[in-house]
C-alpha cells in the first residue's frame, strides 16, 4: 500500500514539475539586469522546436 501511494505521489510531482517547466520555457524573463543562458535540456519543453 505504501509503495503504491509513494508511486502515485511521485507521478503527481513529476507531472506538476513538467507543467511548470513547459510554462517557464515558453515565457519571457522578467529580470532585465541579468538573464542566464537557458540549458539545452530546457528546449524539449518548448512549443516550437
């Protein structure tokens, strides 16, 4: 039972993080002074390739 619960919680957290990364990859940065380069791994979450 505990294993099933932790697996479902892990899937939920992964889904939430993927949603956040998609939103972040497709938005402009609000910081004008310094904007670090985005990692190449972030490109897979973009709408346009």
